[in-house]
C-alpha cells in the first residue's frame, strides 16, 4: 500500500513535466513567441513518447526521452546563463555577430 516502483515514479515525473510544458505553452501563445511555442511543442511530444515508452516498456522511446531530456536541460541551462550574463556568453555572441556582419560587408564589396 502506498508503494511506487520506478515506472510509477517516471510516470509522475512525466506528468508533472507535461503540466508545466502545457502551462508554458499557454503563456507563450499569449506573447506570440513562435520559437518557444515550437520548442515547447517538441518537448510535449517527447514527454508523451516517454510516457508511452514507460507504460508499454518500449526501450527506444525511453532512450529518446532520456536523450531529449539531457538536451532540453542543457539548452535551458544555456539560456539561463546567457540571460544572467554568466561568464563570457554575451561577449561570445557579440563576436559571432561581428564575424557575420564583417562577412556581409565583404560579400557586398566582392559583388
């Protein structure tokens, strides 16, 4: 009574992720932010596949869910660090943008 195995725990975690992603999706629709809407949609689909893989014991779906989760956490960590200006991330993007602008000017001069 009251005992939950690993499968049940994973389903609870997936359910909480699904609820959080749906709430985030609603707020992104209110702000008309299309890139986060698409990313959240992909995350919702991955969580649903993870839930399906957990219930049906589909190992490939669980591997896909685990890889997606690592990428999702890594991307969100990067965004948090970027907005908080941790380290040299803002300077890095300034350098990348400067390289792009210089390439555009060089292409204009060549033509």
